[in-house]
C-alpha cells in the first residue's frame, strides 16, 4: 500500500494519481460490445469511411447543402444520411439526394471457404460493373435465414472490379451460413444471391 503506488494489483484494484492525489478504484476491464446490430453498424460505418475518399469532387459537393443545415462537414452529412438509411436496412447512396432508382447490380456469385478461425468469401460479378458500388456480407449460425442489418458481418467496396474477397475472422469452429447482397451507387439493393454454408475449424 505504497503512497506512490500506480498500476493494478491482484486483478482487482487499480492505483493511480490525478491532480496530485493518490486514489484506488476497482479494476474495470473495458468492454467492446459485439452484438449483432453493433457488428452490422460498424461494418457499414467502416465502408462509408473508406469509400468517401473514392468519391469525385462533384459527388462530394452534392452533400454540401445537407452539411450546411446542421453545420457539419460534407463527410459527416454523407455518413449520417447513409447510416440513417442503414437503420432501415436500405443501402447507401453516393450523391445527395440519393436517387433510389436505376438498374440493380448484375447478378453475382460467391464462393465461401472455411479456414482456421475464419471464413473467406470470394464474390464474382459477371456483367456490367459500372453500377456496382458495394456488397453486404451476411452470416447466420443456421440455414434458411433472411439477410438483415442484424446479421451483416461486412460491407465491402465492389466498384469496377470483377472479383473481391472478404475475410470473416476470429470465429469459433463450426458450421456457418452466408449470403451476399450487392448494392448500386444509387442506393438500390440487388436480390440476395442465396445462402451457402462453410465449416470453420
């Protein structure tokens, strides 16, 4: 019980100093919730953060009016609007206002492979690529499921490429079922491809 103690002891107490005063408190391990809806939201947030950098100057400028309404950046307006859409399980759009029209993505196929503590999902697109913008990956522990925000495990960029890969990591051994839905730059989801199963070891 030193007067200048710091750090944790016995996995139960933490000693520290703040404003020149020593104190002790119960050791608390920070949590990192991974509920189904939080995983889906994080997947879309990550996608939106990455894809913003690929937008043209003209695309980004369409978000200026929305940004001005609440005095935020165009990037934040883009993320806010698209995350609001995602809570309704509606796909994101590249420009504002989001058209919600246009041709759905060309029908893709996907091949899941079970690995050690992870699954590899390879999505292949045959046909026009210009309207493709991304793909949402869904996973369920049992078959015959409906893709939704709560079982989405990843959202990846899929523009101008015929094949792309997603790794679902930190998994327990077992059988898992996957499905994929493509979406366009205009905020239109394509039909789900159809589920397939893999065995993770």
